[in-house]
C-alpha cells in the first residue's frame, strides 16, 4: 500500500513559479514510476510529467521547458517545479504512483490557480 499527499498548491500570478511536493508513505519500494497529472474544470485529467525508477523523465508538450519533475528517494518525495506559469496551467494537480504490481495510487490533489 502506498499513500500520497500533495502540498504546495496555491494562487500565483502569471509568470510566477510554484513547487509542488508529493510525499509517499507505505511501501515506497513498490513504486515503479511517479508522475504528476492535472485536471482543469471541464477537461480530462492529463499527464503533466513523469519520472521513472531510474530517473528518466517525460513531459507534456505544453509544459516542456517550464516544468521540472524530480524525486528524492531518501525523502520519499517527488517534486514538480513549475516556472513561467500561465492561466492555462490552472488545474487541480494530482500525484500518481505506478506500482510494481500493476496498481496505481493517487493523491488527493492540490489546487493551482494562475491569475492576476
């Protein structure tokens, strides 16, 4: 079992930055890959960024070059550094863990609002 708790959301002006954190508890070593998803009102949940067990990363085209995902295995935490934010980045951001047994775990989500 893996539990995920996101922190770091909030209100930021366009062009600003935020860093999201996702702390994992439970069977951390059962995690294969970690990722951040987001869901805006009226839209489907979409992958923002992912990081594999080996540390390789992938990003949605819309955030490439602005967002950076990283993981600290010692702290059992995955981060999403978000720079140059735009109103289109406004969404609820969810942390996700793909487990080695094929199951998935989700956090409760954290709201990010980009507005002047």
